[in-house]
């Protein structure tokens, strides 16, 4: 079955404005045509270095929703983000829904894209999760380090998507607090402000899928509306399952079992947290992070997009590489399982 086609139409003067500065985050008006229905939209380019690629990614906003159309240009499989978010959902970490599609712009075929649900208020409403604030980790300053000596703000690296100045200050105070407290006082502080179970499950997902860039940026932090604790949501998992964010095959042991960033270090400094983390990892190695569980999903996604990928005018990779990707992911899972099993003892 062919992929759904999304048609974007932009007037010439607005298209010229969009291309006048590819680094601008300003939106231009347009229309999204789906099944003959025309929906008014605003559209802009999105991403970092990927804006210079011939196949660019877009953010599209309607009156109600925001969508990210990712080109997945550096991922020869085009499925790593989708596979990762499915994996996180399977380990009970709320993650964006995804849908592969074909995107056209002013009747020019751009190729196969991944339509990713934005992590904004509708995301939480859809899942029945009460949310007080939503904060994006947008660059590698979002590493929870002690920034007092650097002169940087503790909020450096973050964008406040939902909330007030009070919520900005609250996160800054939380990060500062983890560097001011020790021992039992720190453990109590962490449990009061951070959903430890969610954090450890998120850590499992990042470590198992091998997202080296997912610790210091590329995550969403939100404050739960009832518990008033911070929780994590993954974002940008293109560089996973055996390849980095540029598509290069990497060693399966690139990401250490203890993960990275200062908050993870603080959380895992307590034996009870390490024991729970170890139990979660062990359980996932038995249940979801297996070739038997993941490969059918890989082949299902891969087969569903193959015909359109072969016709994608902007696909970076050869057909041979694309066809071999399920096996590349299979090898990664096998090797990563051995990596984790051999390191579980370090969590005692």
C-alpha cells in the first residue's frame, strides 16, 4: 500500500521569503492538502545542520496542531526515529506518535518523510497527562552541569514551551539544587522533584537504543501537573540502533551503561536507584529489547516505505544500503544486548 501523500502549497512570494534565510524560524503562510481538503497552515524550516541539506525538514502548524515533517536524511533506513519512539512507548515512557508519508511542495515531490507528533499541550491532553510546564532541551548546554563558575544561566540550553517565568526559575533552582546537596538530603531532594521511575525508564531507552546525543539535549522535560515532579520524553532519535546522527555505523558500545549528564550521575549515585535501574534493564533485555521482538517491527516499517523510498528523488543512500538496514539493526541489537549484559555488574 502506498504511503499517504501530504501536499503543501506556498505562494511564490512567501516561498521566496522562506528561502531568503534558511536559518530563520519565522513562519510563512501556506496550505496543506490532504485527500482534497485544504487546511490553512504556517510553515518553516526546522533542525540544525540539516537545514543545509537538499532534503530539508519542516515544522507545520495548523490552528490546532503542530507537526514535524522530518526528512530523516542521515538515516538510510528512515525508520530509526519511529522505531525508537515505539520502543519508548513499550517501556512506558510517553513518546510522540509517528507516520511515514510522501511530501510534495508546490507539486514538486520532496520524498519520504516522517510526520512526528509535536510534544505540546495536545500531546498531553491526548494521553490524559496533567502538565504544568513543558521545556525543550535544544542544545548541549542542557546537561544539568553546575554553571555557577561559567557565568551561564542554569536555564541555558532550554526553551520554555509552556509555562511562566516561575517555571523557568523552578527548573533553574532544581538544577542548582542537585549541586548544593549531598547524601540523604540529595536523595530526598531528587525524589521530591524528579519522577525517578520515569527517569530510569527513559535512561534505559536512551542507553539501549544508543542515542549518544540524547543526554545533553534532544529531550523534553515536563512538570507533571499533580505530582509536581519532572519527567522525561525522548526527542530526535535518528542517530540510534547502530548509527550516529550523521548515519555513520558506530560501535554498539558507544553509549556507556551509566549514560551521561550530571543528573544521571546524581541519580545513580544511590544504590537503591542503581538496583532499580539494573532490574529495569534486565527486564527489558528479557522482554522488549530482543531481536525476536524488534525485527518484526523493523521489517514492517521497512517494507511499508520501501516502494516510495526507491522513488524518493532526494534519498541520500543507495538502494543496497537501504535494503541492508534491517540486518544492520539486527546486528546492533545482538551486540548491544551483550554489551549491557556484560556491564550489569557495574550497577551493584
